C-alpha cells in the first residue's frame, strides 16, 4: 500500500467525522507542544522497547511485565499531564473557558439523545 493510497483513504475517512473534530485535531497536531511531547514519548517508548527486548533475550522472566508498565506510563504521562497542560496553556495564551451550564436539578429533557443526534 503506497503512501498516496493511505493518505487518500485517511482523507475519505475524515469526511465521515464532524468538521469540528477534524479542525481541532489538525490544530493540535500542528502545535509545538504536541510535536515535542510526542517525540519525547516516542524516544522513551523506543528505549523501553529496546531495554525490554535485551532483557528478554538475556533470559529475564519478567521483561514483558515491566516493559508493559513502562510503556503505559509513557502513554499515561501524555494523557494525564501533557494534554491538560496544553489546555491550560491555551487558556493562558488568550483562550476562553466556557461554562457549559451544568445544573444540579433534573431538567425536563433528556439531553443525551439530543447530543447524539446533534440537534438543538
């Protein structure tokens, strides 16, 4: 499968997504913070995989366990530290936090089906 075919397939799949989702993903991927954090986690993941492989070849019985835990720690760091900090930095640079209107009392409508149908 050539790169042009893969890119064409991805372009077709992006048409099925909400335009807002596509816009936000493109904006995040272009950001410097994403590139730096993704690159750092990629390097850390490759180092962990290399160390896990050398441990497995050397006969370490628990190489798979600690390799899995270390790789999940890299992903957890991305999801629990980098993404929220990126959002806070966006607010610091002039973004706007929006109150989505949470209420404590029951409301007469069931909002979940309306959100799923994207109706207002």
